[in-house]
């Protein structure tokens, strides 16, 4: 997937949520998603949910790798901003569509959203928990309420063939003019790709009596997509096997009871039942 395609996917998803209104006592569907509890390690239902909305959008658009793109996940805006800073991906100017925007409120960074459009000196955002709903908002760049922008690591989604290639000679990277000169002289030159952050799927088969974090995530995704696997407990038992086979039948895959890369991709990338 190209970075621009990924940004559009995220932006379109966020815009599609505009108008969603919370229930009583801050209840919201985003905190109800088991992937959120898995990400945070606790149930954040009935809490302020602007940051949870952003994290949900990344998980919904890109699967479990979405949490890596934002350098982790937190229900607290200030903590999530700190994760971007730690990853050297926090900026105070030049926002881009797809950035996570952070706002000052109540004496600190206490609100967040997603930048969906940059037009000259103006930006538009989609923000959860704004007036108790998901709202489309507008700001001027440089507004004093804006604390900064977290730049997601889009490179995690880029396929190998889309990544730039470099030339290495005797273990050293050389520029194109140098290596072409060396090649013309008949000297050995090798080509290799830059560091690859390609996501790798979990094990395809699991022992039913052993606990796996990957199985817990698989069960959560199965449940979200409508293939009931019961409680997401991390054990690849009969109910999970049955859910996997139901999903595979739906996606026209071989029903062998295992979670292969094809099924994992269908569940992660948002093919909905």
C-alpha cells in the first residue's frame, strides 16, 4: 500500500464517523471494541474518548499494525503525544492529512483528532468527543490551541517493491553516479533494499492448550467482523476453530481450521461480513 492511499483510507474512515453521538455516561462504540481494551490493557468505556476514537480509526483502517504506526496507544492525549515525541515524529508546524493533531485544554494536552484536510493556512479535522460526538472542525494553522501534530509511521505499510532501493559496494552505500561508473568498469556491485518494516503474520497453527497474544487478537477481530469466536481469551479452542472456518467460507478460502496469512489479511484490512 502506498502512503497516499493509506492516508486517504484513514481520512475517509474518520469522515465516515462524523455525526456519531455518545450514549449516556460517555458510552461509545469505540471503547466497546475489544481491540481497544487489548491495546490499552484496560477497559476505557465511560471515559473521555477523543484519543480512543483516533486509535480506533488506525486499528479499523490498518489492523494491529495501526498501533505501531502511532508509536503505541494511550487513552490519555498527553501520553500519546509523548509516544510520538519519543519516536521523533511530533511536529509543531506543517501539518499533513492523516496526522494526529493535539490540542491544549485545561492546562495541558487533553484533546486530539485527525487532520483530514490541509488547505493553505487552514486545516480541517475530525475529532471524537467534541460536543459529545464525532465532529468535523476547522482551524487556522498556528492557532494557539494547537499543541502539535503526531506524524504516523506510514512506512510500516509500504510494500517492499515500493520502497526506495540503494546500492551497496563493499558494505557501503554509494550514490547512483558512483555505482554506474563502477558497473561500467566491471567492478562488482550489489543492490539491496533499505530496512524493511514489513508486518509479519503470527503463527498459522496454535496448540489449543497454550495461551497466545496473537490468538487473543485474532478472536477479537473475528468477533468484530461478525464471526463469533466467544470470549477473546487467547486459547485456540474449538469455538475459535469453528469461527475461523466460518470466516474462511465467507472469504472463499480453504476451511482447514488454521489462521493463514490470507485470512489474517482479510480480517485486518477491514473486509466486513
